[in-house]
C-alpha cells in the first residue's frame, strides 16, 4: 500500500483481516468507518474488467439484459484502480441507511447490496487478495469526511477507485 494510505489506516483502533479469513462475528453491531484495500494483485485491473464483462455477457447478455447492464456498470469502477491499493473508504452508523452497522456494511460489500460488491467479486474471482479494515467510532460521519479529505489531498483530489460516481448511473458510490 502506498505510504500515505498506510498512514491513513495506522493507529491502534484500526483492525484488519483478509476478507478470506474475516469472521463476520467480530464486526457485530458497532458503528464505525471502514476501508477495503489490496493485499495482493493478480494481473491488471482492466483485465479483471474484461474477464468479468465476458462472463456477464455469456451468462446474462441475452437472457437478462438488465442484470447484464447494471452489473457491468458497477464493475466499471474496477477500471479506475491505479497504483493506489486503497480501494474504498466508507462508514456505517447514524443517518446512513437506517444506521447500518459495520457487520451489515461488510456483508453488503462482500455479498451484495453495496455499490462496490460487483467490483469486490470481480477482483476476488480474478485471484486478487483483499483486506477489510475497520475502526469503531462514535461519529462515523465526521471521521469518514476527514479520512476522505486526507485521501484526496494525497491523491490529486481523486476518491478511492471504488468510491467513484458511476458514469450515467443513478447510484452514488459510498
Ligand atoms: Zn494511496
């Protein structure tokens, strides 16, 4: 991970596990901020996109056009992955979709319901190792804003790759 991103996630309160070994029970019921980062890459991000595009085309392409288009559109953000390994910053907590907790957001991110889950599946199916980081806190909204502002100041004003807006989409990534 680039040095500035490693610094963003430093501090005793941050915890992290590879998503392959994370026990969701360790996340239960708390509010906080979270991040998704790459532990190990396998191939280029644009190859992940083309592989998934082919897969979706073969499976949904004709039979279920809406699913094909919607999932592909969310996968677009994989193509924004550059040198930075920090892929996503987000929060759970008050006033965020009925105050969903860290466990819920993690489950949505890895199993559906989160705007980034297609990208997560695409990367994992392509052999990438991803790591989930989380920090419990009392004011996730404020902490998230601060974290994102710091990230942007260190990355030419850009958001993490999977936080991006979807061009032409009606979703706003969180
Ligand atoms: Zn970075």
